[in-house]
């Protein structure tokens, strides 16, 4: 089990690796992150975008543009469609967005005829977070995509996070279903759904992990808090995975950690036919790099 | 305008100050925090609880129990009722709980006949947070009491926070209505209510502050994020007050800051006839002390 984002690199296979397809990767952050991934020797990159801009930015940042395969397509909308098509035709293993609106990127992914949705799957998002004040990585969902997940969608979120944990060599991750409180309260849907998902795991309906909830964030990640509140649970104080009730809670958590606690992260859309890197515009280059590495590890 | 919790002390009036009534203050954290407040010379304390235990714990921690007035009442339930009665009879200015279940404390406060509810007021909670990674104090609501505030309750939450800001000598606080995104989205109630509350402020219906929203947490507290996302707003990047959509989001934010970013705080129930200190069992003594000082400042 790895406990730092930097250890993701050790998990990459050597030799000819996965091919990343980047839509509109014309900006320094994306080019820097992708170049660093290519230099591991385990990831190849195909850039679909403005060829002149890509070459210029790369050269300005002391990166040899020849390390990338480039498919010239200066129009942003056409570039992202082309990138998705290349992945659909299995000429690439996974996707990333560069300087492109998230809405445009998601529209291309979600397109029913020409997109990357896996049939019948829930579209969600998985973030792996490293913060100095927790001894291991936290895998969390959903901080970016699904506004009001219902019970079935929460189960899908758990499964995506568990799959990610297994990929990080954590065979039996501890999943905390986060609510504002630990006691089940009929007025708080978060506590009801957390209880139901926990019981589903107990019945063997969600394999490969240990699930408990409802519990507030402090109980999930702090043993002393769990003891003070008298919560006895194999998950409390030692969570690997945090499932939030809705996007409001997940987003508040995620922004708190990145802006107030200097967290680093790797983030991907989940539920698509291939991994699709999705970081925020404000995320540092380091987080984009880790996202590219995590995508390569999750790509089939 | 003060920017650190330690500056709260400078706002206290000298001379015979407010009288705090503590229910069941038998534990070292409460006794330590209250003693420190009494030693400022501006707060008096009346302890309703187990007299022997209070004297023993105080002495063990080198605190002279004679600095407290003590009303002996070893039974916890009777002690909290007695403490509330003393405040109702105006023999005390505000309330605090010691080693007592929050549910028991709230029950005594909420009691229709003998409690401390102000008629027609929304019961909520205000937390003042200090974190090293933000240059000023953040006043937030609701992280502890109100599960699913509706529009009217959100307006009440704003007003409680604004009143607190004024008390901290911030005459025109900037209020951010937090949602997961900045664009109004009919599927996200958080964004609709944020937009409505902002407009109400524009129409002069919520005086004494500047309100804007919806905006995600990063835009509220980080100028660069606001610029990247193109959000032009007098509040963005400079918020004093954060209003969360619901308890799930508020609680996730609050626990993230206290557990991952080492935040300190002062916290009170709002909407009661007098300030009622309400901190978490796990909060450090320092936070209890600041809560006692803030309560004295807000007490009429």
C-alpha cells in the first residue's frame, strides 16, 4: 500500500506504457506535467491541439517537443472531439484536458454517439489527496461532478474509490460514509444512506473493502475523536476512503484541504470507458502530473 | 477590525464584566478555559455542578477555586436546568456547557417553558475560525446545529454572522454564499438560494454587509481562483463570512479546518435570548477560552 503520491511513480510498469491523449494541451502547466510523465519512460503522450503553440510553450520551458506525438488541430472544440475519437478507436489509452473549459471537455466525454461513457455506468469523480496532517492518502468522492448522488450512485462512488485503492495496493480499504453526525437521524438523509450502504457491505454486496457510517469527518480520520464520541468501528480514525453525501460537502472538503491545508492530489472522472484526467484550473502542475500517472495506472 | 482570536481579549471592557454561568464544568478543559477568562478581570463565572469535583480539578491544575462562584448540584440534568434558570432570572449573562452531552444542553436551551429560545428566532450556530493560511478571521455558519436551512433560515444565519462581525469591529463584512459552483444551476438549490440572498442584500433587505454568491469556497477565499474563473465580485477572494448550504457542507468545512489545517475557533449557539457557548468535545482549551470571551462580547 502506498501512502504518498510520489510513490505512484514506483507502481508504473517499465517499458512501452500507456498512451495519454491530451486535448488542447497548449498551456505550460499541462505541457510541464505531461513532459514529466513521459520522462518516466512509462507513459507516451499524443497532443491534439495547436501545434505551433505546443512547440513554442515546450521550447520556452526547456522541453523538447519531439517527446510528444502531435496531431495539429487549432480549433478547441474540434481538438477535444478528435482526442476523444482517437481514444474510442483505441489509438490511445486515456484522456486529459489542457486549456479547455471543463464543460466543453465533459460534453465531449458525455456525447452519447461519440463520447466515452460506459453503458449503464454512473458518471462520477475520484480524487486521491495527500495532506501533511494525515498519515496516508485519502481517496474521496464526489468533489467535482455529481451534484446529488442517490443511493445507487453512492454505491458506484464507493466502487470507483475501492478500485482506485486496489490500484494503490491497498487491498482492503476502509470506507467512511461521511455525514454531519454519527447517530442515524430520520431527518438527515445522509445518515440514512450511510447506514444502508454500510449494511450492504456487511451483506457482501460491496466487496473488497470495509465500510462504516454515518460518521462525521473528525471521527473518520481521528482516533481520539472516535474515542471521545464512543464510536467503535474498524474504519473510525483510520479511513482510506471518504464518501460525501453531496457535491456541496465534497467540494467544501476538497477546497478546504487544497486551499487551507496545502494538500496535493490526483483526480480523474470515473464511470467512463477509459480514465479521463480532470483537475481544476487552479491545481498546481504537480497535481496534474500525479493525475496523469494515476490515469496510466488505472487504464486497462 | 480584529484579525486574530487573541485580539478578542482587547475588546473586553475593563471592570466588573459579564457573568458566565457554566453547567457541569467539572472537567479540566472547561475549568482551565473559564479560569483564564476570569483572570482577564472582565468576566465573572458561576459554576453550577459537582462542587467537590470542581474544587478538586481546579486545585489539581493550580487554579484557586475561590475565583468561581459555585452553586452545588451534582446531578447533571438538574445542573443544566438550574444554570438555564439562573440565566433566565438575569442572575447571569450567558451560558456554557462543561462535561455534558450536547443533546442534554440543547434540550435545556430549547425547552419551551423554561429554556432560552428567543420567540420567533431561528436556532443556529456561529463559529469564528482562525487558520494560519488565511489572513483574517472567518465567521461561518452553520457547522453544528441546523441540518437543512431554508431560505429564511439562511437569512437568519447571515444576520447572526454579521452581528458577530460587527462585534469584532468589522463594520461591513463580506459575506460569501457558498455553493459547489459559481454559475446558477436550477438543479443545485444551493446556487438558487445563494443568488436570492445576494439579491436581497442588494435590495437593502440584509443591511450591514456586502453579500455575493453562489461561489465555491476557493473563489470566496482566494483572489487568484476568482481571477482564473473570471468571477468579478467585491466578496471573492476576500470573504469575512461563509454561509454554507447545509450542515453536511458546513461540518465538512469545519472539521477539515480544525483537523487538517490546525485551525482555532470560538463558537456559540445563535438565536437564543443570551449567547450559549457550544464547542465540540474534542476542541482544545484555547478554543473554549476564546468562545467564553466571544460570548461576553456578544452578551447584552
